[in-house]
C-alpha cells in the first residue's frame, strides 16, 4: 500500500529489528528507543538477535515487554568463542576454528531460524548493517532498511575492498539511514550510487527517562571523588581512544595538580593495559576505573564534564544524554558525529584526534572555567530537541511508508 493510502488509513505494521548481537553499547540502547516509540504508535515490533551472548547482554530487562524477542542462535557452544573474544584475544587456532567451522554452522542455523520471522514481517530493519547474508533471500520481497552508525571511511579504515563490498550490500536495501548529516555527506561521497536511498535520522533519546535515571544516587561503594571529569566508554582501543585521554590528563595534572580526578566507566578487552598505563603516569591515584555501569546517568549528572575520546563515531549517544542531563562535554573531533552533536564546538569542546596536547588544554579549560561550562550547557540545551524520541520515531515511520 502506498504512502498516500497509509496516511489516510492508519495501518499498524509488523516491524522487525535485527541485530547481529545485543550487548551494552549505544546501538543497543537506541534500538530499544525506536521499539518503544513504534509500539506507542500501535505497531508490533520484534527484536531479532542473530547470536546470543548470555550474561553479557546487559539491557535485556530494558526491552519493552510488548516487544517479541527472538534469538536465531542461542547462547551456547556456537557463540562461545565470540563471547570469549569480547574479553580477551583469541589464539590463532581458536580464530581459525571459529571463522572456518563455527561461523558456517552459525549462519546455517540463523538462516533457518529467520524464515518464520520474515514470513510475518512487513518491514525488516537491519539495525547494525551486519545481516545482509541473512536477509539476502528477502530483498525485493520485504521492505528493508539498513541503519549505518559509523563513519564509512573510518569504519573500514579506508580499505577499498571492504568499502566496495559494503556498497554492494547496501544497494540491496530499499533505504539506508545515516544518523547524522556529516555521515550522509561521507556516504554520498564514498557511495554515490546510493545517493537516492540515503536518509538522515538522528538517534532518538527519551529525555524524561534519562533525567529519571540521572536522579538515582550513584553506588556508594564507588567512593567517588568530590569533583571529577568522567569518561563513559567501551575500553576497546580499535575504535575508542582512552589512551589519549589518560595521556592528556597526565599532562593536565603536571600543569595543575588541583585538577579534578578522572573517573572512567566502562569495560572491554583493553581495560588491563589502560589501567597499567594509568599507574605508570605517576597520577594513578587520581584516575579511577569503575567498570561497566548499566546506568551511568547519575555519574554523568555529578561530573564536572564528560569526555569522549575516540577514533571514529557516528552520532555519540553518550554525549546526547549528557546534554540532556546538563553536563558539559569534550569530544574528539573525528570525521563525523561529535562536531555536529556539539554544534561546531559551540555546545562543547572539540579536540584533535589522538592529540594529547589538545586534550590537555580542553581538560584544563573545562575544569577551571565555571562560566564557560555554563555557557556550553546552555547551548547544548538548544540542540537536544533534535533527538526527541517522538519526532525521530515519526520520521522513521514516514520513511517506512515511503517505500
């Protein structure tokens, strides 16, 4: 049924969101907001998770109870090495076994399990753009949308073979959604044949929910310092760049020993090496690793500032949430995402990628200048309306109806 008829006669749809895995990142929280918003509009939503990760899935209790949840491959022997890879490096033997044997079995099982889901779906949204092989038999038969969450140039490290493969895959979807305007421009430059399929929809947040979570007191056992600058990030240096943050903070401490402490929330494969780096700086007592927190909002609320140090992004959810709470932000000025979120530096400080001097200067300024913090907080409040959950859900709904 075309868009005009849907507009005249509201029709609920069966909408399936598919993720390759459901863990503890920004993508996982954003998909829940879309499901929440679409269910509120009367649609039926299914969250289809390709591969189960068991107790590593931190947000399962946050899935709206009205949503149907389906795993194509349950947590177990077929995903054991994938789970292990999240916390430590695999041996060469393990890598070969997983890629050459287990991966084949996983795909066969997933392809079989997805058939009944596809049979009842009106729309399928590949929310992390990683499920082309599962959806291939259904292109042209179902409405399909792919969400892209990262800078396409940096996500593939500029490797042409990988970029070309991505372009071929994305061409099969009816629509491709980018999560910021800068990403749209990169996609149009890198994949010009996809120009007519690309749309921009900012990530949605539920401001009321964020503020409710922020009102909860932090865990007393964490013994937070009276003043602190905060980082909330997955501790995996292939994308994130906590190394530059720690080194920049060390230089800031050398210039000002009264600077607020640095608190780091998050976990990941590089946590141990980052803790060793912190101890080696001579300021280890001022750097606190708290591990993963399912609800970091109370910590953001009490922080002097939030810092995102990264190599590449899309539209960083943690910065948007900090803006909603009213916490000033510093972010790496990587190729797409943070600059747009922070309104070209008017709603937060931007630092050069992997530049410890730039990071040091930003940390000192945001720590020492209270009037500056208030100024960027005010500007950030003006930007937050772009991410309203109702308007973002309506835009996605309109995109679906246009297919």
